[in-house]
C-alpha cells in the first residue's frame, strides 16, 4: 500500500463510521458464489458493527457455500421483502465489483450504499466507493477500518477471525501478488486478537477423500495448450458423479500453477441450472482479466471469472489467453 492510500482511507473510513452511526438498519452484502474474501469481509464487517452497536438491526444475506458453511462461516440470513420495505437502510457491499454480482437484488432499495472492494472499479455503484484494486483482499480494507478506529471501539477475536479468513483466502496464504508489508501487518494485528489460529487452519484446509478423488480426476484430465495454458472441463455429469456443485469446480484451478512451461490455468464447469459454463482464469505471469471481460466476466489481473454460453467458445478463449503476452 502507498502512503496516499492511507490518507484517502482515513477520510473514507470517517464517512463509513458516520453512516453506520446514522442508520439503525444495515445490510452487509457479499458477491454471488461466495469465496473466503466474500464471506470474510461481509461477516467481519457485520460482526464489527454488532460488537460495537448491539442495538442496530444488521443483516447478512447471500448465497451459501457448502465448502465453508458451517465450519468457517454461519449460514446466510434470509432477508424478506417486509424487512426491505420497512424503512430506510444502509447497504455495505464488500468484495463485489458490479451490481450484477451482488447476492440479493435489493440494493436499489437501500437509502445509501457503501462499496468496499479490491477489483477494478468498473461499476462504481456506491454512494461511497472505497475501492483499492492493488490491495490483495477486500477483507484487508475492512480490517484496516476496524483496526484504525479509536480505542472506544472493539475488534473482537470473532470479527478478526472472519477478516483473517478473507485475507488468507484471497492472498493464497500470503503468496499472490499484492501481498505486501501492510497485508502482513494487518494479519498480525488480527491474530493478536487471540482467535485460535491452528483451529482456523484445520477448518480452512480440512480435506475429505472426495476432495482427493476430484483432484485426481482433474490432474488426469488437464490438458495443455501450445501457449502453456493448463485447462480442465467438468460437465454437469462429472459434477453429479463426483458430488460437487458448479461453484466448486474451480477449486482445483491452481493445481498446475507454477509448473514449468505453464503460464495460465483455466477451469470450466457446467452450470446446467443456469445453462452456462463457469470459467475461472488464473495466472502469475500474464494479465487474464482482459480475456475474462471478453467472455462476460472480469476480475483481477491474476484471477478472473467468465461465463460461456456454450463450450464451443472455449477454444477461442484459450487461444485468446495464449495470445496475452507474458509480464515476466
Ligand atoms: P472466480 O474464478 O469466480 O473465483 O473469480 C476470480 C475473481 O474474479 C474473483 O475475485 C471474482 O470476484 C472476480 N470475478 C469473477 N467473475 C467476475 C465478473 N463477472 N465481473 C467482475 N469480477 C469477477
């Protein structure tokens, strides 16, 4: 992080606190098909608000994700029409680049929207947009907010645990680019709140024999393009046979990362219910988000998502990815 980031954040965080104080009813949102950072930033923000303003009515709706719920995060809440229409509320949306990726479509009913994100700001949908696309996790921004409040506010070990989960998830255990000194300092402060770090890692990296079987299948069925893109495809039938959900097909996308001669990795999973193919693109050597945005997606330079209407589009996507020049 740069010095100028902290100056800007200082101002933005003052506004966040003022808005939290102003509204008695608050919704914390995360993006669809939630990952660690989506859950972590949402639940970290929710928990911080409840810890410090117990009388406020704060909600955390969204899709669930059986890989993380209930061992790391609680089931999301259902927020009904009656709640939405009862009166003005503040929406705090974390880790979500575009309105299309917000879990519930109630955002336009919110009185005031705060966007806290670390994706390129292609859709500044907030009344206040706190967006730093070179910060490794949205949870790091929420953690900075919580850590930089005055002593009269608490950061509980529960809130810290959620935020740490988001940071570990999106940084690949502090491995991916954009991990920097600030990331580690924030992580250290979160650990110092006293949650059980070993228990956290046991839960986060718990594996089942089923995981091993799917990984085996993915390793055996990964193909490599002439330009060094490793890719695998899971059909609806594959997912059913191996008992995985469409959102879980991407879990193995990093298996070939770092292998000599591999410059990008791609997972493609059929989502029969939505009638599309979900694609995840990853690279530590080239920018993948340009290709993702060509195929109804977007994301970070090194990690993006896209959607194919038909598998016939995959060869062109792979050719496009092969054609992206190497950064290093
Ligand atoms: P995924 O492969 O779905 O895990 O996505 C990788 C990263 O790209 C995550 O940070 C997502 O939030 C982001 N992403 C995925 N799809 C989109 C999209 N349609 N627009 C913007 N960002 C996206």
